[in-house]
């Protein structure tokens, strides 16, 4: 039997106007027996219409989306809206507060724990609330990410390839409206696969667009501004608001991603990269070196790209262990690849 969420909120999702508050994530500890952790939440509603759920802070050390959503939460007024906008700028709040990818409460990576557990750990409870309460209400979900501490990303919007062609077409249109320099169609197998928010949303038939906006646990103003404008264009696209003054999206180059384009470290060492995010590379091209720390006179391990395409992301820290992802490479999208 499906279990009911333990997360609750004083915000009434059916009420018109702008409400600011939080989801309340129950916690029972030595110093707070009946306590809760606040997950910031803004609901902007005016009459009937579609619902958009806007998310950042799934990973706590990714900042462009967090700040873009704070700006939108402040600037969008109910009078501009025909429907409902639910904004969660710091969804895994304990991770955001700690400046970490994962939650310090349970080491939970929110985008690896969908569809979650009603009575699970803190991070599992957040995933379960999204899967059972907010995703079913949504006509559109935007989930804003960047590379965090360990990766640096080229600005890129992403969707999963859907078996349902109608939803697929809607998502391809959304990629063009988002207007990132690159777009990527990926099943997420190199990352979270079926444990992610988009995988759960697919089962519910809810379109999701994800974005990678920068990296290195720092703020890139280009990524923040792209996210802010892209979200506004998407809200206009689903008739949630209307603003003829928005700048047109830039042309996007549609690519595909997958584990085949991942380059991993096969040894520990100090990573000296030879390419950067956005670079065009070819299979067999020199990708950098791994210098051994322990064997100073040994030649460094030479790295080569295994596919041709565009570098989507590159490892940010220099210190590297065997198994760390050094690069991912996206390849040009061929429409015939669609199922
Ligand atoms: Zn992320």
C-alpha cells in the first residue's frame, strides 16, 4: 500500500496570491524531539491554469539555479500569472545549508533516491514528497543544476528520450525555448539512470527540463541569467504568463549523451587537462595527463578521448582517484536515433 508523506506545509496550494513559507521535513533528534527542517517554498497563483514546479538546490553546491529562482520568486507577481508557479530554490535544504552535493543528515544524493520513501531518511522523504505530491500537480518541471564542486559544465539543457513521441516532441520544443548554447538528450545512464527526478516524472507523463549551468561550486552570471530568462520563456510557452518583451532564445545545438562519452581516470594522480567544456574533440585526441604523486620519475599517464563530439563537462579538482569522471563528451543528435 502506498504510504503517505510525513512532510507537510502551512502553504495552501489552492489559494490565490503569493505565499512564502516552507515544506516541513520532520526530524526527531536529541535536541529537537518534535522538530522539522524548513525547505523554502514559494507558491504564486492566480486562478485556474497550468502548474509549473521550479527546482534548484537538488544538489547543494550548485548556485546559478538557486539564485535565478530567488530572483524569480521576488519578481513574479500573481497578477502576471494565469495558473500556479511552485518555486523550491533549495530543495535539499540540508545540503544547500552545508554547501554540499549530498545531505549531511544521511549522505543522501537527492537525484539518486527517486521515487523515495515516505518513512525513509531525510533525503528519501524529500524525493517521495516530490514524487507523490508535487510532480502529480505539475504540467512542467524545471530542475536547475550545475557541476558542483567536482565538475565544470558548458551551459546545457537536458531531457530524457521518452518512449511517448508526443511528450518527446514537447520536450524538444522546450529545449529550443530554453535556449542554452547546447542541449542534450540523455537517458542519464552515466549518472543516476532510473533513480532521478526525470525518470520518475516520465512514469507520471510530466515533462521535465534539466539544466547544467556552470560548476566548481561558484556562480557564473551567464548561467544564472540564462536560467532566469529560460524559465520565463517556458512559463510563457505554457501560457502561465505572457510577456512579449522577453529576448528570443539563442540557437541551441542538440546533442546526445551517454556513458560511451564518459572518460574515467584509470589511475590515481594529478589531472592535467588538455581540453575544456565546450571544446570540439575527436576520438583518439589527447585529453590530458595523470601525473603519479608517488612515482615522481614515472612518465604521466596519457589520456585520450574515446568519442568525437563536444566536451560537456570536465573534472574540476586536480587531485584524482581511480574511477573519477574526468570528462563527458556529447555527440551530435541524429533524428534517426529516436525510437
Ligand atoms: Zn546537480
